[in-house]
C-alpha cells in the first residue's frame, strides 16, 4: 500500500514531506511531487508533514483522486530516469498560498501538472 501525492500538491510543492522520508522515494517535477510506488515502504511519515493534505495511502485516496495513483507511478518512473529524486526540503512554489485556497485549489487538476520537457 504505497502512498500517493494527489491534487492539492499541484502548484504548491511543499517539500517538508521529502525531508522525513526514510527511503528517499519522492521525485520532483516543475510544479508537483510524486512518490515512487515501488520504493515507498508505507511508513506514513510523509502524511502529517504535508501542510496541504495532499498525501494519502493508495487505498484511502478520495474517489475523485484515485487516478493520481497511476500518475504517481508514471511520473515517478519518468522523473527517476531523468534524475529528479528529491531528498531535501526546498521553498514551496512562489504562489503556493494562492493555489492552496479556493477558487484555485478547486480548479486545478492533473492537466496542470508540468513535466520537465514542458518546463525546459
């Protein structure tokens, strides 16, 4: 039962969760974080560290976000191959407060996730 980063992380990208991860299973995109499901040891350390409540056990994802399990796996493999493992806390995105509150928090979705090819 790996943990999954869901919609609230988009355009916020707080990284306090990566700081507490004992196995360094987080990968970083330009505006989103993911957890590699094959590396996650289900320790739950990241969940309370996330200030926007974006991390869930895969079997506890809200119904509207269940597809984020597939997104985490797909993007983690892609970003792992590109060398974007993240293990230390960084500043959140500049407008993270705006995207963590309504109406922006309610309108963002997986189509808003940037990949490194699209950001470079």
